[in-house]
């Protein structure tokens, strides 16, 4: 039995589609009428539900997370404490194997609140004694991606496209199918135990190139305006004094500055990981 948290999310739905016909159990917070799998109702704060969810599981795939919550306390509550509760339930039910989908955000020099919580969850899992694999995707795109929808609505919203800093920082967006394949190839793969893998796309782009490619694909013709970090930083600091949920977070600005690097070599070697190019993924 494969027990999956976060199955109703963007990545989870793609994973479930690929696991069709396999024995699967999902931790679900609310009813999804079209979600026809074995479920345990509850959330990561509910220790009883987690105990029942992990019962008879051979492997747990932990995807559930707060990614962009209204209240930043949720990062700690869901991503850190929720993971702690899940570890406890796994131990109670003698589940040994866990695959954790973390994020490249946990590897930056300056961690934002999300990255901090993912890094803390990784640390808890590393110290848990469970047979752990950590996968760290970068920005995931593909059919029904929340992040891509948010980006597109942002690109449509303004007359120009505001970009934090010079936009020359590099990253490698990854298609959801590649992330799903990486997860699947960990399940019965002993080589991946107690390892962490960067799960990146094939194409490395600067943020400027990424925006240009997306705009071209969706026929958005707007000028990019780069806002120097020296201006973004004070704006984010003042904004956070005015309102708790100011969208431009200081930690985010600092994390942009530090960028992310990473390598898919370990995943290629152990997981037979062969990601697609950004153009191919965008046209899928
Ligand atoms: N999307 C990306 O670009 C990206 C990049 C790197 C890493 N990741 C990681 O990949 C994983 C999946 O991301 P995603 O894009 O699929 O996210 P998503 O669409 O926001 O889905 C999040 C999932 O977590 C569940 N969840 C949230 N809080 C929960 C709680 N307290 N208890 C139980 N379940 C809870 C949600 O359930 P409901 O349906 O009930 O809300 C949903 O199923 C996450 O761990 C994320 O950090 C994502």
C-alpha cells in the first residue's frame, strides 16, 4: 500500500493518475467527489487520522505542504509540525520507507519562510531513522499548475512586467511529469535511500528568458521593468510593517539575490532521470 499526503494538490493529482490500479491510500482534508481512491479523512495536525492513514503502508509519499498560505504561521504548522506528526505515525505503524517532496527553496543561502520550513522538515526526517529519499524540485509547471496560473494572472495584471532585481538569476523549471517519474522511480529503489536529489528541468534559463518564453507562448506583449534589489528591499521592509501579508517579502527578495544552483547528475545516475526541455514541456 502506498500512502500519499497532498494527493489532491497539483503534483498529487498527476501522481495519482500514474498510479492508477495500484493500491493507494490518500490523506484528504475535504471531500472531492471525483476523487475515487481509498482515503483517510484528516489533516497533518490530526495524529489519530495519521495513525490510521499510515496503517499497513509500505511506503509513504509526503507531498502535502503549505506553499503560499495567507498566514505565514502555516509554514511551521503544516510543513514542520505536520511532518513531525507524520514521522511519529510512521514509527507507530512501523512504516520504514518515506519519500519526501521538498523544494530547491530549501537549499538557498538566504531562505525565505517557505524554504526555512522545508529545510526544517528535511532535518526532522533525516534524524527520524526512517528510510528516506528527499526530492527537491524547482518551479513545477504543467497542466493545471497553480504556480503557472498565478504567474499568468500576474503577467496579465500590469501594463509592464515588474521583475525583482536584474532577472539574470538562473533556474531550471521542471515539468510535472518529470517530477512524477522521479517519485515513481524511488519507490522500489534501494540506491535512493538516505539521499537527496535536485529535480530540475533540462533547460537552464535566466528569469528574464523564462518570462520571455512564457510571454511568447501565451502571446503576452509587455515590457519588463527591472526593479533594483536596493529598492525592493526597503519596500518589502516597510510593507511588512504596514501589513502582515505584504506580498513582496524581504526574505523573498534576499532569496532571489542568492539564487539556486543544483545538479541533476545524482538523479540521472540513481533514478534514470531524463527531464524534458522547457519548450517541450510548455507545449505538452
Ligand atoms: N508547485 C511547485 O512549483 C513546487 C515546487 C517545488 C516543490 N513543491 C512541493 O511539491 C509538493 C506538492 O506541491 P503542489 O504544487 O502539488 O501543491 P498544492 O497544489 O498546493 O497541493 C498541496 C497539497 O497539500 C495538501 N495540504 C495542505 N495543507 C495540508 C494539511 N494541513 N494537512 C493535509 N494536507 C494538506 C493540500 O490539500 P487540500 O487539497 O485539502 O488543500 C493539497 O493536497 C509540496 O510539498 C511542495 O512544497 C512544489
